[in-house]
C-alpha cells in the first residue's frame, strides 16, 4: 500500500472480518455498510452588541452598509435653523455650533455619526464642553459601547460612565443652572427603560442569513459544489466494517470533509465505497433568491425601499423618484426630527423658552415636488394675503426682519 492510495485505503485495510456482534455494535447490519454524513448543527446568531453589529453588518454586509450610509448621509445633508419664537435667528452661536460642532467634525459628519450610532446601537450620546462661560462651547458624539449608565434607587439614570481601555470618566447628568452635560438619544425599546433598540437587531436573522449565504457560495466556488449524502460500503466479498474502521472513517470525514471550508471537496472512493446524494444541491436551494429575500428584510428593518438598493422584487413605487421621496418622508425625516427635538430641548435650557431649532426642508431636493405643489396652491389662493402665504410656507411676514 502506497501513500497515493489515500486515507480510505488505510481505513479499509482488511485484517479480520467483523463478527455479527461487532457489526451490530458499529451500527451496521446485513452484508453491506452504511455511513451517513449527517452534519446538522444549531443555528448560530451574531451577538446583538454594538461592536458585533458594526463588524458583521456595517463593515461586512453591503446591504447594511448602504442602508446606514443612505439614511445618515441624507440626514446630514439637511440644514438647520434657529428661531426665537416666530423670528429666525441669523448668525446665532448655537447655529454656528450645529454647523461646526467641534474642531474635528462638520454638521454633516456629526449628524451622520449620530444616525449611525442610533441605527447600529439604538443609542447615541452627545456631550457638551463649556468654553469661556458658554455652556455649549463644543459638542461631541460619543461611541455608544464606551458608555454605561448608573441608575439611582428609583431606576432612573444618575451618572454615565465613559470608558476607553482602562480609563474611566464619570459624567453626572445632574447640573445646577446649566443643561445636563450629556444628552442621551435612544430608539424605543419595549423591554428596556434605559437603552434603545437598534433597527439592525430586528433584522439580525436576515443579516446572518445573508452573510451565511455569501460564505457558503464562496466556499462552493473554492471547492466545487457537493450536496450532502452518504457513503455506502458494499464490497464484493460481503465483508463489513469493524468498529475501529467505522469510527476512524467518521473521524476522517468530519476532519477532512465537513464545515464550510471543505464544502464541495471531492471524495476519493475506494474499496467498495459508493456515494449517495441525500440533500438538496445549491441550485435547488436557490441561494440567490435567499440572499435577495434576506436583503429585502434588512432593507425593511431600516426603512429603505429595496428599489433604491437595486434589490429585485417588491418594487411597489411607480418610479425611483417616488421611492426616494417616500424614503425621505418615512425614514430620514422621522429620525432627524427625533434628533432635532432632543437637541432643541437640550439647548433651550441655556436660552429662553422661546428658543427652538428647526430643519430647513426647503433645501431638501427630494421634497421639491411637494414644495412646488404647495406653492402652486398658495399662489392660486386669492383669499390669502401675502403675509399669510409666507407664513404658510414657514417664512416671516414681509417687513419683519430676522433678528441679527
């Protein structure tokens, strides 16, 4: 026997025939052997932690990456305005702060980071830094997995801990005559009063299915397709496997031919062995459609129309423009309004009760058809004065200058 004959020859090197009791002990009966390749494992799911969702989702899955980028970049492109009552404030310090939150980020970068944190973690944290007796000198977006919350005796947040490596920093949210130093933004979580729930967690099964399908297809490309099946041992002399041969064969099959890295690896059959297919082929399982279905579920979790991602199926909108307008109205604006409302209430504590922030939706190109339709209706409304028309679209009455 030479090395070229392979491990099957070593397994089936005939020494002594097995007696009936040994045959029964090995799980075989009759004059032929049957070795089933049955490798069914429980499903393994990605952890719902921020780091795991970021690595397996945003950094590894093209659909998740595109969904998060589309939402966060669209939100970051919308300009902000500041008002004192009905009067728009120009050159206001807080608007300048929104435009340049800190030395490292512009408004777009800052809002994109906040939206990304909310979509991948369900939580976003904004810390203010005072400069020259100004409560809002700079604002910074903190990485969510670095922040933990300490609750008081009633179960409400009392102190936040920001930890990077071995360094910890305590942020007490109770402040006197000043806004809290930390703003916690979160998405609704039905099972947690403190932490939010990330949209990607709802699409976690679809994410793992999409990634697993990609890994399996890659393994098939590397090794050539091989369906599940069984090895049938039926030698011409009627002999059977000994228990030792049976166990060694199982071990060699598990070590050399099981797992995604060995998918499709060809078997070298000798000594009366025959391969019998027992499972569905990759073609029968239709991995492409499975990936598309998982992609649609991921897009659904984020609220992005599949049409905008180039995913076939579910094209419920008449055209791309309608899908993009629905995406902005139903997904981007609600998220951005949540951030704007929280930031406005937070900053208002350093100003008067009439201060509030607003979004300049007139600058949003996707909403231009709706804006044009509104202006057309107002232009035809002869029963309204010019000032009433201006107020209907969010402008101040004529002759009333903005506060400098």
